C-alpha cells in the first residue's frame, strides 16, 4: 500500500492527546528503530507550550538529541548546555526542553568516585544511589511544572536496564509512573523487543511489548514485557515481512486500553519523508 499526499501524519493517528497525559510504551526492533515516535511526541508537546524532560538511556549525547529536534523543525534556540555534571540543557526554569544523557552521567558518576576497581556490591549500591538521585531530580522538575501538563521521555530503557540491571530499572520506571499519574505528567518509554527469528516468522504485534512468532523460542526479556503492564497505549514498530520499500518503511500498531471493554488496536504502514512520518491505515486488529 503506497502512502499518498493525503496520508495522515503521525500526530494525527496516535491514540493519545498531548494535553491529556498518559503512559506510552514503544516497542521496536533493530530492523525498525522506533525512536522517531518519541521525537514527534515531544515535538508536539513543545509546540503546545508544554515542558518536556528527555532522559536518554542509550549512548546518545545531549547535543545529538538537540540536533534531531532541529531536523524536525524545532525552531527554539537551545540554551547553552548548562551544568555538565547534571547533563541538563540550560539552567533556565522556564526552558521547555531539558535533556539528560544518562549513560554519560553514569560514566561521570563512577569516574568521580574512585579510579580503583570496586567490589560488585559497592557497584550495585552506587547504581542505586545514581537512580535515587535521578529520581529526586525528576521530582524537582515535576514540582517546578505544577499547574500545567508536561511529558517525560525515557528513550532506550533497554540499554539503561543493561547497565543498571532490570530490577533497578523497572523500580525506577515504576516509581516515575506513580508520580507522573499524580502530577498530570505524561510518561513515554521506548524499549527494544528483539528476538532471534526471521522476518517470515513475524505474525502480528500483540500490544504487549514485542512480536508474536510461531515458535516458543521468544527471547524478549521479562523486563520489556513487564513495561506493557504500565502502559495506557502501546506502539509496536516492526518491519515488513518482505523488507522496506521506497514508499513503505515499516508498520506501526497502536494498542490502547479502552475502559473495561478490552484493548483496541489499529495498524498502519508508515514511511519517513523529509523528517515527517506519514501513515496509511492497514486494518483494525
């Protein structure tokens, strides 16, 4: 199915609204990187004059995140990078976009303490200290934005979990969600749901963080699947069975919990064109 000039943009098909904060989980694969969903969600929030806190869990610096927003048409001139120890973008309380690269901060966290090799128990304790400090920083950011809606984006939680451990990462995200619910703050999380299977084995997204396959050798971790239990909306980003074409780069499946009537899912083909995402409705699942 070919995307046309009248195909809707991504912001026109998502099942959530920016001014009604919710919890969104995006599940992608190596073949179909879904980080563009988070950038478009954050950009929509920024254009609606809402605040965005971007927590980068993967090996991406703040400047690269800013560059991606500029490519999407974010016109606001960024503040200077601010306090390097805290990895924030700017120091102004009125800034609309704040970015923290957690992998960079974790490296600095350990380098600042000691150059000696520490026992495993000490490293685990230090990781917990880091996440506790980050959590309190996020709470402070939430309190500063009381009175208006805002969004927290945690991009690449799978990489973060591979560093700090699944248990600590899940407790951190669960704590964030609990606070977000009570403070009119939306929470977006992107995780990787890869499995060792061929494209021909893919059947459909099942709206629970990953892909269904015919065999039972699924290698998606329990951590990623557990995130679906926190979500109001789940977005599966997965490749076409026959591979990408010039007009269609992959598929998006949106699954939302509608009251007590069960989940409602819609599937779209999508393509990335000049920094924009256009979509064509495939079917309702």
